[in-house]
C-alpha cells in the first residue's frame, strides 16, 4: 500500500506503508518507556508535535510567566505550542492562522485571542497588546510571509522563534536599520531544542496533572488506508493532528 492523493499522485514514492509498519525496527536507545498515566495512543504525540511545541516555548523562547505570546499556525505543532504557552503562564496568547475553522481548536488549546492571517496581522497583534507587540512570537508554518509577520508582531527587545521548516525559496529579508532599531532576537530551533529523555517525564507529569491535554490535539483517528486523505487535509490546512491507529 502506497500513500497517494485522490488524483493518484504518490506522496512518498518507493515507500510501502504496510511493509514499513511491519518491518521497521529502531535501536533501543531511540525508545523511551511509556510514562505511567499516559494513554498509549496519546503518547504517540509526544514524539514530535508536543516536544517541538513545548520545547519552542520553554527551551528556545524561554517564555516567562506574565509574558504575551503569539503563535503563528494552528496545526499540530502550533496547538502544542499554545498549550505550552498556557502552561508557562503567558498572560495573553494570540493564535494566528489562515483558517477561521481553527479558532475553536486554538482557544481550546489556550489561545485568548484569534487573528486571521492577513497583510494586517502585525497591526492587529499590536492593537491587542497596547501597541507594543508580543514579548514572544513563535512561527510554526515555515513560510517567509509568516516569519516576517511574526518578526513584525514582536515588541522592541522581544524574541521571535521560528519552528516551521521552510524551503530554500522562502527568503526573508531585513534592513540593517530595523535590526538596530527594534533590538529583537530572531532564532530558529530544531525539535524545540528538546531532549526526550529529559522532557518526556516532565510532559507526562503535565498530562497526569491535567495541564496538558494530548487528546485535544487529535482531530481524527485513522487507519493506515486513511493516510492519503490525512495528507490532503494537512496540505489544505484542515484540523490538528491525525493519529494513525492500527
């Protein structure tokens, strides 16, 4: 079985999903024990989206209690980032996405405000923050336009963290004067600068104490044959995380 879109395009040429599921073996040092009190299916989310979003907030941007945060992109990683900002004690959490349908998911994850992405996104965010901009902006999309909007939404002296993985064609430009004038910090992070052995037990404690809701990140549970449709939904910006159960 191969992953294809509805028009027959193969998403991952050469990858046989069924054979991959049956034959793949990972090294012992790549496996962590399932933490107590975390359901097996929900724990699958810890391996990527949650560690990335949590790490972006707590390790890269180092969000402090009372700070304001904007999160660009309300997909799986973005929703995890919103929850992480709430756990960090952010006073205002602004979610930004191109889809109005994501608002309910974003607010359930901890967003206090929701902004539809547009040419005026930075202005809207400054209006919500006393014309200052947010202390921290986290970009979870990987597009030049959203990286630039995240930078423009950050207050003077604030931090912009890029989590999204963009292509070489996504070029972002800054002029020398604005870098001096705004004094912002722009940084990227890989996997949220996380260490699974250190961070998974911390996340498990948040789950057990009800601070982190993993199931809220899942908008559909699918079998292997549902993977092509899940890719199409992802490309269309629909829903949060699709969880493959087999």
